[in-house]
C-alpha cells in the first residue's frame, strides 16, 4: 500500500474513531447544523448540557481528528465543522469500502 493511501486510511480511521464517542458525535452534529458560520463554545455547552472541561476535551479530540475548526474572535471561541474533512472521510468510505473484493490480492498473498 502506498504511503499516500496509508495516510488517507489513517485520517479516515482517526475521524471515525473521534465520531465513535456519543458526546463527540452530538457536538459534531450540532456544529454541522450550525452551518459554515459555526457557533461559540458557550452555545454548544448550553445546548448539550456538557460540563466545560468535558466539552474542551471532546472538542480537542474532534479538532485533532480534523473534523472541527476553532477560531478566537475577541473573547469568544467559534467552532465550525470542517466540511472538507467530513466529505473526504465519506468519499473514502464510498471508494474503499463499497468497491467490492479484489480476489487477486488474496490469491497473490496465498501464493507467497
């Protein structure tokens, strides 16, 4: 597997792992619904009823996975969903997971 494919696979795995937590999924859904303008951290906290420290932890994980962006505007931190990253993960799933099996690779592995 090429290095580029490995990197793409790792990014998809990281993003899907980040979304595998219920709280992070709820945060991400809220940010997607907020649209490209995003919303501030306080609004996310109020709408989801998540303690500030817990929210910071989960936002950090989503940011690390590349799914969420954060920008300081004055005293506010605005969070936005990274639609480009989400689309890349969805495209990866469509292209790699729905392509069918390549039995020639399995036969080559058995022959080796």
